[in-house]
C-alpha cells in the first residue's frame, strides 16, 4: 500500500492537481485525497498546502518528492535488470522530441526499436526545445531529443545526429535569378520563421549574426509553430523559409520546392539527446544506444 500511496503522491506532486492525478491514475478524486491523507498520517507531516484554488508542496513534500524520484528510477532499473536476466526487455519509456525530429526523424527509429523490443511501451510527445526541456524538469518525460544548442547545467546532452538547415522556396517563383543570394538579397525576400523558443530559430539566429544580420533586419512575413504549416504556406506563396533538409526531401525530389543558396552561409547543426543530470535510467540509455547505431540505416 505504501508504494501505491507514493505513486499517488508523486502524480499529484507532478501535476499539482488532485483532479489531474485522478484522471492519470484512473481512480476517483476522493480516492486520491484518501491516499494522500493516509500517507501524511503515516509520515506525520503535511505534504501539500493550499493557496486559494492551488496546491503546492510543503518542505516535507519536497523531500518526499526528491526520494520518490530516486525510488521510481530504481524501480525502473530493477525491472530492466530482471528482464535482462530473462533475456527480454520491458517497461515504459516516455520520450519528448522537438517538432522536426518528432515528425521526420524519430518515427522510423521508433518503429525499428519497437520491433526489436516489443515489450517496451514507448510514448512520444513533441514541442519546441524549451517545451521539451520543461517536460524533463516536470518529469513527464524521461528522455528528450532537441534541435537547439541549449546548454542548461541541470541537463546532460549527448550528441545524436547532424542536420542541415536550408533556405527553400516554391519552385515556381524565381529567387536570386539562379545566383547565390547575398546578405542584402536575403533581407528583401519575405520569410516564414519558426516561433520563438524553437531550436531551428535559435541556430538560424546564431548563423545570421555571423553575417551581421539580425532577425529584425529581415522581411519576416509570419512566425509559425510547425514545419508542416510552413511547408503548406510555401505551396501557395512566394515566401521562403529556413527548414531542416530532413523535412523537405520529398518536396525537393518532386521539384515542388527548391533550395535557395546563400553566399557564405551554411547551417549544420547537432541534434542532442538530453536528460536530467544524474539520471541513469537504463531503458533511456538503451534507446540512446539503439538510435545511434541505427540512425544512418
């Protein structure tokens, strides 16, 4: 019973909501309240305090949360090691990836991984780099894969693969009359850009600085929240956009889009696995090893 109460506490602490915890655990809200009350009685201290309609962890709650994270990591690793003895793999692996990776790079890898380890249940959520890092801090995912060069000291980063960002446009519209664009030319083309917080926007901004160009110098027609929405817009517009080469392979092959070269401009970025410093989740490490072995296949 202590273990389930601890799971209930951990879920409430992550969501800071009795209602959301009840939904996630498939039990009633009164049952959640009962388990928390019994755990508080067992420990002899309050774990949550109410502030208006919100709840927050007490100092005792923060301490229990810290140890609960260690305990549940140990449980996952115990399950992993037992499965190793049985020559099987099992468990739950929650992954989060920034949008381009989640849409274009990960699905084939996950399909291969799930075929190799059918007893491992994987889940994939996507968001921009900031959202993925926040999900790691909130413990809603165990492993992130991001496009940006963010270096938060609380996170560990492991190189995953390389990707190239190119400027693309609708092939039916002329750009630069076949010659590579100059920085001055680039300022005249209407551009679609990814939203603030996007890893793609971060690396573009850094490379433009090298050319002494600021985002505010550009003719930005619109900021958009996904590569797919940008691609859809480009099909009906003379705009151009900086997009991962991974994301436009099909459109380049069919001749729908064209790469627009820019003089002395090339963005090759590193993609990274990221997870909380000190977290040694063996299932996450298994996926990292598998992915790095199969990324070029």
